């Protein structure tokens, strides 16, 4: 397929359990963050975003937590399902408002065990 | 339904050849982007466009060019393909010029031999 990441860190989770995927970002001036899901053979898909003036944001079965003190972002997936198996990566906007400047992480592979 | 498509999905070419990768979106988005994705790297921006006749260089633009003659298409051209350009290429579009909520195409796997 068109996805890369044969040597990515892998998180294996039992179906029904919660998953936590972590991301360390690089720039303290970053003001906007996105989590993407990339299934094998497909392009990245937007999951959830968060701005730097928030610590937490919830979506459907997903929650993003932002800790600006240690420049850490996490994605929590509740009741993980087989369809959640994919590579997940974060992106940070470098705070240059109105311009297109992102740094993308390399990702974590989530494997859901039946 | 609106979508973004890329063609071809797979391409093998020889060093030195010119190659063009197509990207077509029906979202009617002004903003379009080309990335490459390689092992050990996150997505890296090659070129982007904020509208017809507008093109801008990204962080890894050397050896690539784009043109924007209409809203729907942003073809990516490798002027003289090199083995270092073997990669998976993704096109994306967004309503926002800042790239918020981008919609990505399925990707093109390019191999330069």
C-alpha cells in the first residue's frame, strides 16, 4: 500500500481496552496540533485537533491532551476497535499564524488484538 | 461526494526522466499541498498553492515543480527523477490557507531506478 512505517514503534492493545498514543513536539511556540490516522494504503485522515489555549479536547471515542510544560501531546482512544488499527501521528503548527508551517511526527502503529 | 484523487497510484521510472504526478480535488478548495513520506521522517512539504496561478516552495522543493491553472488540479513534476526521490507522495487540499483539516489523497508510490 501507500503507507510507510515498517519500523515504527508499535502499541498492541486488546479489543475493548483504551489506547494511549504519545507524541513529543518540538517547538514551544507551536499553537495548534492535529492527530492523524493513516490506514494501510490510504492517505492520512484528520482525527482531532487542539489549540494551545486548551489542555484537553474530546471527540467521539477520542480525547487529546496537551501538556505545554513538557511539550507533550497524547491521543486516547476509548474502547479500541479492530478498525482503529492504523498508524497515528501528530502534527504541530509552528505558530506562524496564517501561514502553512507544520512539523509532522513519524507515528506509532496501533495493533488491536482480538 | 467530494474527493481528492491521485494518479498514478504506482509508478516506476528511470533516473533522469521527467515524471508528473496528478492530483485532482472536487472540494473546490483554494489551498492544495504536496508532501512526500519516507521511512524515518514525518510528512514533508514539497510545494503548496493558495489558489490559481499561485505556487510556493515547501521545505523539500528542490527537483520538483508545480503549476496551478485551475482550482481542481495541482500536478507535481519531477524535472529529472533521482533515486533520492523514491518515496510515497501525498496530495492534500484544505479550505483554510493554514492547512487546518486537510483532506489527503490516497498517495502515489514512486520508485526511481
